[in-house]
C-alpha cells in the first residue's frame, strides 16, 4: 500500500489544460508514479505509442503535436536498466525530432549511479557514460531524485535539478513521534546524508556503522560508532538493493541494545534476496518511496511506501515557471 505524503506547502497549480506548452509523457518503467505526478499537476499524460518488435527493438511515437512545447519525460532507469535507459533515449530523440522547445528527462531513479568513479584499473565510469548518452540523445535538462553521489550532477553538460525524497520520509517519521531517536548512517560515505536527516529530526544524535566491503553487493559490518543502547535507531540510506548492508547494520544495532530499528531509503531497488532479509523481523518498519515500482509480491508486513509525486510535480511546475526549486527543501 502506498501512503500519500506531500510537501508542507499549499498547492494551487492551474490545470495544465490552461497551459498548452507544458506536456507530460511517461515511459514504461513506473507508470503509476507518472500518473500521480500528472494528477498533482491537474493534467493527463500525453498519448504515446510504445511497443517492442519481435527482435527486442523498442519503438516510440508521440501522438500529439509538441512543436514549441516544454516536454517532461518521466522514466526511472530501473531494472531492466538497459531497456528503460534505451526507451528514455528513444523518447528524447522522438521529442527532439518533433521540434519540442525544451526536453526535460525526469529520472526519479538514476541507474548506473554507483559506477561514479574508478576504484580499480580498466573500469568504466558508467554514470558519466549514461549522462553523455542522455545528453547526446537531445535532453535539454535533467530532473533527478537522490542521486547516489552529488558529483553526478557535474557529469551532465546541461542543467540538472537535483531533488530529494527526504521531505516525505521526515514527515512520516515526525508524525510517528518516535522516542529516544538516534539517526544511523550504515557507512561512512552516508554520514552527510544522515547528519542532515538528524538535524531535521529535532537535532537527533548521530551514530555511524563502520563497514568494510569485500566485494560488490557483499558487506561486512564491523562496529557502531555512537550510543544506541535503549534508543530507537533510524538507519538512513539513499537506496536498498540486496539489503545486505542495512540488514547487517540492523542486527548489529540490536546487539548493541537498540530498542527498535527503522530503515529509511528513497530508492527501493530490492534485488534478491532483499525481501527475505528485510522481512526477517529485525526491522520495525522499512520505509521507502515509490521512485521505483514495487511489485505486489515484494510487499511485506513491515514495508511502508511513501509517494514522492508531489515533490516531482511541484518541481516540474517550478522549472516550467522559472521559479526556485531549492527553496522547496529549506
């Protein structure tokens, strides 16, 4: 079940039918989220033919005039990443060839984001390669949510609006009024994110998990830096993939005396065996957003899914109106 959570603002957006230059289209990656964004904006998604040929090639045709329009294409590049990325680029190219004035790729989840630097010889910086591909396809602007690392914004040679899912997560946690809260970063790299999260939760104390990764998708949790005994621990990360890191962190927090453990993340990637790990009982709740589609068979009793449609919709409107986006998150 998706819990609708909105930004702390009063939206009075005019219907987009009154503003014919703003057009919304959705790829196949997360159609329910795109429909929510359209409803927030008082609009319908634009008509589009999308199909796959027998040999696997993807076909896209925009079925209304977008000449001179500002077009927003909503498509997270999630699993299957290559298919959804290719579909996004074909959508961009179709809009460019249809003489759209501006094409904004709205990417709630940016695939390949973790390949953002070289950690060994003869590796690709795939996050930069993907940025080049989308730009070369003809995108004028990028709207992305919770990029794995902030430096990815610099990989694009076009404007990037980087927004965050934290407002809906913070709003949900604030309403729960959890006692003796401590915010925990599951690794050293996430300390800045966890610190910002803790500050907005009434300056809650911060703890850090010291972790050493031995291979891709394999993590070894070492120890906790900070006091968690008798407290409600909230683990904060940008994504949950296989669930190994965050589950091991939760077990360690329990061993160190934490009374309850919550997990918070914007992106629910949920690669196997994430569901088994997350539903094992170590978490009180696993709180994520709907940047990625979560199949019904991946739902479990501790899962809470919050909607980021209002954040994306409000950002789209502000970009279109040339008003401030950063003020949404102050």
